[in-house]
C-alpha cells in the first residue's frame, strides 16, 4: 500500500471527531499524508528511475567497445571533446586521485570527482534537498483539528520535516547497499570501477546520515514540546531507531580516509557488523509501529537486507570454490589454497605464488575464453586474506601473472597466480615477520601459507580499439602493467607498447627479472618489441631525465638500497605542480655484503627484444612515444597509469593536454589507483 493512501487506522481516527469536524479532520489527514509521505516517496521513485537509467547507460558505454570494437574505434575521435572536458577531467583544479585536505586538516580530506561524476552528485544532492526545503502545504489552525492552537504552523512543519527526512533516508538505503557490494547487480551491469562505485556509495551514505540526523532532531524537539521525551525512551521502536542512528553515525566516522587507511582490518570488520546492525535497527524501528501505511518502507528495508545477504552469500561461495578443493584420496580430504612466499628487492616486496584450481584461472599466454563465471586472469583485482595473519578483513591486490601448467607429479592440470605485495605496515609487515628476516647471506626467504582468495573484482581493462599503448607505473604499481606487456608479446594486441616506470629504489627492478625473461624469450617467436624506460627518482647525480644506463653501460656495482627504503608512495611523494617534483632525494647506497645486488639481474642481462634504459630524475613530460616507437600519428593511443595518486593525476592532466593538441587520431586514458 502507498503510504499516503488512507487506511483503516486513518478511518478510525476520523471517527473520534464529531460529525461537524470530520471534514476538517479528513482534509488534515490528506494534507498531512501528502506532505509527510507523498512528496518524499515520489522523489525516491524519481531517484530510482535516474539511478537505473545511469546504470544502464554506463553498461552500454562499458560493453559496446567489447562487442563492436571497430565501430567504437571510429566513433571515439568524434567523442574526444566530451571525454576531454566531461568524462575524464577533474571537476575543479587538477586533482582527482589525490585527496584534498579540508581546512588544512590532513585527517579530514575530500576527493575531487570528475566532472560527470560531479554532475551526477549535484543531481543527487538536489533530489535530496528539494523535498526537504520545498512543496510544503499547511492548514490554518481553525481548520486543522490535529494541530490546533497558536503554534499550529510550527508543529506541522516540524512533523512534516521529521517524516520527509525519514522517508528519504530509508528510501536510499537500498541504493547505499547496492553501491557497497562487490557482487551487486549494479557493479556487474554498469561496468563501473570500484573507485567510482565507492565514490557514490560514500556520498549517498553522507546524505542518508544527514537526513537521519534531521529526523532524529525534529522528533526530539516534538517530544520535548509534548513533554514525552523521557517516556519515548521506554518504547522499543524509539530505542531501535536510536540504535540505527548511532550505527550510521559510527559508519560515517570510521569511514574517514585517515582512519580506514591506518586501521584497515578494524574498519572492514566494524563496517560489516555496524551495517548489519543498522539495517536491523531500521527494520524494527518501522515494524514496531504496526502501521499498514509503512508497509512500503518495511519492504525497502527487507530488500536492503536481501542485497546485503546476496553479496555475502556470493562472496562466501566464491571463496569456497576458489580457495577450497576436495580430494578423493589421501590423508587431507580438504585442501585450502596455498601461497609460496618469496621476498624480493631486499625484502621490500613479497611475491605470493598462489596455487589454484586450473578451471578458475585464465592463462595469460592464451586468448580469453568467455564464460558465465569470470576466471582469475592477469589484470584483475582480488581480495586476499591470510588466516594466520588476520582474523577478519581482506586486502585488494592486482594479479600480476596467471598460468595454467601441467603438474609433473600427477600429470594433472594445475594453475597459479602471482601477486606482488609491497611490504609496508599492517598485514604486509606481519607477512614479513612471519617468514622471518633475511638470512646472513642476504638470500631470499620463502614460506608457504594458506590463503583465502576472493575474486576477480573490477573489470579487466579492454583496449581492443587501441593501436599503441603507453604504460606509466610508479613503484609496485608496475604489477598492473605487466599483463599488458603479455598481451602485446603473446597476442600481438598492439602495434607498439612502451612502459615508463618511476621508482625511488632500484632494488624493485628485481620484480621484473622473471617476467621480462619470459617475455623476451616469447618475443623470439612473435617478433614483438618492448620498450622500457626506468626513471630512478631518488638520485641527484644526473640531470632530470638524462639517461644513466643502457644495456652496454651498466656499472659493475649498482646501487641496491636507498636511505629512504620505501618505494614511491602517496605519503612520501610530494605534490608540487602535478605531484611529481621531489626535492628530498638522497644518494643511493651500495648493497650490504658487496655481492650480486637485487636489481643486477635485470640491468646486466642482454635483452634481445627489449629496449631497456634507466634514467635519473623524473620525466619532463608524458610524450614518450617517438618515431622509433610509433610510426603513424594517424593511429590511436592509450595511456594507462598505475601508481601513487599524484602520479595518476599528473598522467591524467598531461594526457588531456596532449589530446587537446590533436597529435593523434585519438588518445584514451585509464588510471588504476585505489581510492577507497
């Protein structure tokens, strides 16, 4: 039943008045229902319509290039102005990935959306604001038996405001949970990245909490005027509402970027628990009123609970089929996925080689095989948890490598995926402590751990309409770029492919030793060529961007570790004119023991199909495809960036400027930067 339609309770209310006042009482009920329920409910339905339309539109934009790559390739140059000024440009200024401190407070930050995202958020804000501030109708006190007396107008406005904000908040809770689940229909249909999904999720949550706050304050004032506030705390429905409000307030506070980054595992656990308690509180807050007019809002709450349960069930089932295998024979009937941990780059990076069922993995050397259940492939994101290191909470990682092999012992097909983990704090630091420190000779340590894999998440970036590919990586962000190098070498997907890698510690070059060796060997058959430029950003020895080493000019002893031991991170990287200038560079130090350094295998190897150069400082600009790499400027180019937030913003702004100059037929940009 629609909440503004009169029900039996309302008809019983009318019978309490004498016949001569029933006409005024009926008019009072109709006006009250219109103001309290009809206006905000229609606003919610309008918001649902806009939401569905936007999701379908995003789905078309995401999937059409995969279905019709040739037609989309011809259409893209015509849409370049829209992409440049609307889809890919920040709303204001030059920052999108890097948070902006509010009022000079580092712990209170704001993420600047892209322009189209800003327009959507503005529309969402107006849909929430207009029903609260407009379309009110009140009756005069002499014609309103429900609100007689000199304060009739104020009492009516208080009640209508309290009811409207409640309807708006409850109506948006299903949208809030749809934008939170990684396995929700919204994510699957729209093709939106997790960063975009989380952006809308956070803003909807803030609006829901603001409306709940207004609802709570308005009803508190009403009960104080009636002298019944203390008595209300003795009623179950009121206390359930207070509990739900407190849970939403706690969710908003704990979602502050500074808190969730510092205590990520605690944030995940409390977020799940408090979200569930908030839904339970809303349900009983409405259900215990025992009003048939509120049946619609009870259904909305039940839909919210179903969305939450569906996401949790799918994720549990996905973890089960991916991470747990049943054996027909042997002592161990149940086998949990295991990861062989190897520490690289002087224990700054851990490589987790996770053994998985072959049917769940897509080999990076083979063409993609479409299916109903997406396979784990290089370039996808996974959520990884190590039970020995943490009880709850999992962490996002990109798959650097995926292979399906033949087990030499059993002759059965087996598979594994590689994940590169930058050793910092939290779970990654515990991972290093569990395996122990490096041995006396500085050799890499290894250990096998049971892991739980959940994924794949996000959508694998499709570059089917691209002729040339330019990759930018910062620090461990090179993990995201490795699958594109595989696509170029094994499948010949691009005419040219170049990687520009910026890092503060040359020890990180060791993570490329094995992948580049395989690609170089495979390129003998495919005749593919790779171009790699490494920029060592923590050295003052040379002029900015000047080459310091080629294949024939590698010194006998190379720097192994820096006094600043971590790689390029948002906290360490200054944001000056795009976030890439750094005046705190320190000279490199030699490796301990004077033996073979972690990066020497990459630099001293003689590549046959890879042009490998190392430079000091930072690149002067983003235009790294010269005539030897890209012969035709009539082709299309894609710029893909993964790394610290300042790097992603710099690459975005440089690419937009490059597109405006129209040196290429079309330039596309994609950034992979965890913002949530």
